[in-house]
C-alpha cells in the first residue's frame, strides 16, 4: 500500500487538512474504555456478524458542525456582473451567449454553468472530519473495521448550521493482525449483506462519498424558456432547456468521477445518489448531487452461483 | 429447480457452504497487499443480493449511468380551452425520449449491454418538464452483447429497463428479455360545464361526465402512445406499467395521464415456466426478496 | 397514592386484571409469528403488561448564548421513564415473569396540561418454560425492546437480554450572537464550539446508558438507537436519548442453519 491512505473520502485539500487532526473528545474516550460494548446493529445483523467472526466493540461516531451560508441567492444586483470574478471554476464550466443581439439592463447577455468547488470543499470538510473522528474512535477501541455506517447531514433549526454525523459499529476480528496503517476498514453494509459480500469475494475498504455543486446562472434563453415566455424571441415553444439539462447531467457525472478518483483499482458497491436542485428564481438554480457507497476490493474470483429457487410466500 | 441453469453454473446444493471467517481473513489480508494499478473501476448501485442474482445468470454490473432532460413548456398553454394540450404533451414525450436516448448513449459508452433498475423521476412544472433516469449498466460476463436476437429478429443494441435486477433475472429465466422503456403521456383540458348544468349538479349525486370523458381521452391517447413506442421497439408486451394520472396541481382544469413500463419480448423458443416453491415465512418484516446466501446447503 | 411517586404504588385497578391473568389465560400484543418464535425460544407469554406516569416537567432557565446541559430537565425525563418502566416491571413481577419482550416506550402530550406528559411503557411478560430463572442481576424481570423474531435470534447467538437501558441528556444549544454570525458570514467553516457541545450531549447520554448496562452486569448493548427530540421546549433545547437492550453472553452460539438461496415472487 502507498504511504497515503487510499480511501479518505475527501476529494479536496481542505478536507484532507481537517482529516489530519486527532480530535476525539475526552468524553468519547472515557466511554469506550468501559466494559460493556454498545452496538447499533439490528439483532439479525448482529447474529450474522458474530457468525462471521466480527465482534462488536463499541458504537463509534463523529460529528462536525459547519457554518453553512448560501451563495449568490439570485441577487438582482449581481445580474450584470460576472459571478465568477475571483472564484475558482472547478472542473466544469460552460457559457451561453445571448443570441438576440439585444442590449438592455433587464436582458441577460450571457449565461453560465459552473461547478462550485468551495461549496464542495466545505461539504468534504464536514463529512471528512466527522468520518475521520469516527475512525479515530474506532482505532482507539482497537477495531479492525467499522460496519453498518450511517451518515446524515442536517440543518440545525434557524441557525445556518449544518451538522454532519457519521455513526457505525466498531468490530474486531480475534487474533487478526491490525489493519494496514492502523486505519480500520469501513462499510455501509452490515449483517447478512456484509457476509454475502465476503462470500462473493469482495472486501470492504472504505466508505466513500462525494458531493458536487453546480450553479446555473440562466442565460436569456434559459430564463425565457423556464418562465414560459419564449414567444417573441425566435425560439420554438417546446424546446429543451439545454443549460439546465446539462447542469444536472454534469453534477451527476462529476459526482461519479469524484467517487472514481477515490476508488483506485477497486469497485464501488451499493451506490446511492441524491440530487437536490434548488431554484433561485428566473431559471437560476443550484444543483447538488451527493453520491455515496462502499469501496470494495475483489480478493478472489468467484464462480457463478447456483440459480436461486423462486418462492411464493403464504400469508 | 426451475430457473434454467446456464452452462457452467452449478446446480443448487452442489457447492459446499463457504467458511465466512476464512473469507473475512482472506479479504483483510488483501487490504494489506500492494494496490493493483488503477483500472476501469466498476461502480454500481445494485445491492449485494442483486449483484449475486445477476452473477447467477452470468451478468455483471459495469457502471452507474444517467440520462437527464429538461424541456420547456411554452407559456399560455394552461389557459382553459378544449381538447388535448398538445405543446405540454409534446414537451413531456420529447423530454422522456431525450433522457432515454442519453441513458442509452452512456450505457453504450461504458460498454454495457443494457441498463437495469432505472429509477424514473418525472416532474411536471407549469413551464418545464424534468426527467431524470438513473440506473446501472450491466453486461454478460463473457459473451459480447452483439447478436442478441428475439424471435422477431435482432434486438436493439442496448436496452433500458426500469425493472429491478431481480425482475430482470426472473424474466431471463423465463426466456424473456427487456427491449427498452415504453412511455406515453397526454394532457387534456376538461370541457367546461354550462352554467345551468353546474347549477343543477350542485345538489345532486351525478357523474361528472366532463371529467370522466377528459380522463378517458387522456388515458386512451397516453396508452396508445406507450403502445406505439413498445411496437416500435419490436416488443410483444409491456410489463410493470406505472401510471400517473389526475388533475394538475397548478391547473385544475387539465388532467394528465402518463404511463411507462418495460417493453419485453420472448427470446427463447418458448416461455419457460418457473414453477415457484411455496414457503411459509415467520418474518413479519417485509423483505421483498432475498437471495439469502450464495450457496445453499 | 403518596405524593412522591415511588415503586410499589400500582393503582388498585391494575390488580384485578393481573389476578385473572394468573389463572392460565394470557394476553399479548405479539403477532402470531412472534408468539411462535417466543415459544421456540423456550418462553411462554404470561400477559400484556404496562406502566405509565403523567409527569410535569419543571422549568429551567437557559442562558441565551451558552451551550449547557439542563440537568433539571434531564432528571425529569429520566425519572418519568423510570417510573413507567418500574410500574411495568412490577406488573410483570406479580405475574411471576422472567422478563418482558417487545417493550415500547412512548411519550404522549395531552392538551390538558402544559409541560405535562404521559410516559408509558408496555410489553409482553414472558416466563421460561424450563424452570430456570432468567431474571437480571437486580432480581427483576429483564426488559427488552426486541421483537419476537429478534428475541429468538438473539438467544440463538448465545446471549440473553438483561434489561432495556437508556441514557438521556437534555441540552441547550447556544444561540449565536449577531457579531459572531456576521463575522463568519459567507464562509462555510467548522464551528468547533457547536461540534463540541453536540459531542458532549450525546456522549453524556451514551455514557449513562452504558452505566446502566454495567449495573446489570451486561457484556454488551445491542440495537442501540440514538434519538433526538425537541419535545415542547423550542428548537434550541434538545433531548438526546440513547436506548438499547443490555445483553449477557451465557453460552456458545448455536450455529444458525445457512439459509438457502431463494427469490421471492411476493410483492
């Protein structure tokens, strides 16, 4: 393995800096030292894990509360200025010029889609720090891995604060050597699904996640199309709103790319994508795509399985 | 044993149960091994059960793919007039069509034979129709996708289906194959009632014939369009049809009918019966399906 | 009833119902599947038991800009649940039960009292069929929020439930001053004080839960849930509740039969 941890779910420099700190609070360390180990697993999951030789040693978690501001919420004063002055563009940006040759203070002369790396960096810092803190708790408990990971990001009421929370159950494998780099492996899976993954020759490496934020500054055409005012501007009534379509597709594709960048030669299993588009009025919007899943390593080739028996359940 | 066993696939019960603890140790050892050079990483949103089910018929996931399209609905179409609201219907049809085409292109690009488990999200807003399709591209592990044939001739290069991987495997076992997404929609104005009719109906138990007729007309045209796309794909049937119908929240005088499903055709010489086994479950929780373990006992 | 609620104070009406249950009839909110699995685990249901307490929570002043635990409210939440649980255990005790499965703990707010809430606990009392006692280290019937299915599965892994354990912490999260809010406007940065406060609140709840488990001489806690409730105190005052079933390892795991590969045709 290379010196650098291959699987930190932090695609940007900001996130990595945050992930470097050792900052499990005192309280957590004291709790983990007590005798009885807590586990957040359901009973069937627990039974399956015990059978696979995974013994829970504690419920581990990490938090990060981030100040969360919204950028450029459709401010009319910014309409005439390029929103990109002095800001990094990210990997994706596209421009649309006004086809009308019409000059007016109310008429948009250009439109732009661009990735917002600073929003992504903040997300990566929040998620990355919470995840790193969870792994540190697990490391302190001497865990080999963390299973059944659940992560949430929620807005605390009326405070402009987003709290990232990552939670999982730390497990040890008796008599096994410590994990490489003392860094426990982690997965969203638990129980039967996890043991089946192992039986299928795949070993979880790490939870991976990425968020991509794309801002749409509508061009005149986009604005008119999305307001239903296409008439009079030489545009056909039913037309694709290309700028918005491209922004949404780009957000999804970029998220997939960011995840790929964290995979090395491994695979992504059980991906879950969430797309949130927030309209800011007049065709302007912010598109945010979050993609998460478990990075898995294939450690052996598995022959095809017997075909399952179809069943119908009574009752 | 009813799902036909492809060549090279063991019959149930013929494989010994795996030692999960040994597998775990082998897996953990692989984490310490030097990393292989970065290759084409597989990404998939399938669950382990779905992955294993696909594996049991010799298919593997390739990549997450998506198709997105946002179409504008021209202004002024929602004023109350008569008959079909053609511009809205057109925007809807074209948005779905464009999204499907993009999904198919992405699938071709990553070398998939088709997309399964497509999550279909269609939102109708007053001025635009948003369509998003997300799924996992899959392909046979060995055989190239070319040369797929149905009994009516060659199948399309790449299929798109909103059936889950589980349904895909079941269909496959029965000798059927998905061809693509069949879809159709229609927006229709509800005819106005005359003032005297409206007054009369206020206190009576009567059928609101105008609403009934509008819904019927929307349903007929929507279904017909869906059937046309299916026929165009060379399908002999459409399964798992989803329907969205009713008045629009922003235009109560207009009704929408949308339907979509997976167009299928028989690829085997005859339908293979799957003869399910009857089981009695002691589980209250509703688990839709569980390929519970790789290897039966 | 005495003015300070304590154990041993079941309302009189509860007695008759329990007497009838002593004569061989049982009631239970277990489904048929759960009933069969509880029997499979070697237990017989005795009766549906419950305990409740209507509790008035006191008032505690909060400092606008300080994050702190509201100990008075924490105690109230703790005591009220304890009362409901204890009364339920007493009912089970009267039936001679070894434990209570499928325990549900609810809080209901009624219109007739501000700051007053009903804390209610209910479940099915069960008794071991092999005559062995399964009571916990305190000599009381064990309690657990496990369903019949989970109860059977847990027993198969060589564990027995010891008690439903919980820890709670009512925490006030500071409002942010105007200066603070303006100073960091337009930047998404971590707020270490917030992170620390939220950590502390949850750790207090978790630690209290684990302390309860240690008292019961448990070796682990399974199915831990972390819940956050604002009750009726406004958005800045949050109750962090950790709850789970304390278990003790008593024997070797029965190797579960490997499930066979099926594909269900049910929707």
